[in-house]
C-alpha cells in the first residue's frame, strides 16, 4: 500500500505547484480517529501531507457506500458477513456515491465556508434489518443474508476483518441533521433505491 500513499502524495505535490485555489480530498470516515484499519491509516497519512502543502483544502470523509448494497447476490454475502460481527441493534451509516459528488460541488461553490474544514459525510443510518426492509419495500425483493459459519471469521482477508470490526466497534458518526441542512436533497437509502436500476 506504500505505492498508494506515494501516488497520493505525488498528486498533491503536483497540486502544490499548480494554480489550484482549492483542493478537496475524499478520504474516509473514521480516518481521523480509528487506527485499526490499514487503509484508514493510509488515508490519514495523505490527509496529514495535504495539511502541510500550504494550499486551501477541504477534507470530506464519506461513510460506507450505499452502492455496495446494489446487487441482491452480493448483498446476501455482505450482510451474511456483517451478521457475524454486528449485534442486531447496531446501526451504521451509508452514503450514495452521488452525494459525495454533491458535497464536493457544494464545497467548491462555498470556499469561504468550507476551506480548512474536515467533514464526515453520510446520508442515512440504519441496522441490517432496516436495509432488508427498505429493499423489500422499494424493490419488492426479499433479502435473506447468507448463512456463514463463524469459523469464516478466522480465514477472512485482513482488510475485511478490519472493516467488519470497525463496523462493530466504532462505525461512522456523521452529523446527519447538519448535513441535511447543507444538502436538502441528501439521499437516504430508500431515496437511493428508488432512483437506482441496479436491482433490475
């Protein structure tokens, strides 16, 4: 992953020598506070490098992507794995990829307000059962998580284990109320399901 960090820093070096007036970096929610996921640490290192550039910047930290729940087959697998780690009542946050772009546009359009800010962004907060209910309600598809034996936790790739533990131990904590004020059309998962044709 050193090459990823190197690539990110190289892009920032180019930006430093350019006439860019505002750099927006899409990092990841939790990078500022959670160090048990390797790629969060890589993102944090690039964030720190960005701060030293002496260029106007904003850091957006998205939650998990709604788009990862776009295919019924993959949803069964992903939620089956999540069930190995999450209590039924545990909520987690998600954002549509579309809204990451919207927040970037809002930030570019309001530089005086957002330069120097570091913002965790999400569009919805829900449990796994909530996800299933929304999919059934909007798409009329009943999702049953794949039954995955507990021993699978021992053989999962490291990055997957780290992410599932993050869901369980910490998770994203964007301020949905304030984000909705900034972006009144912010998509909940139900909104997103209504406009996506990925289930069809």
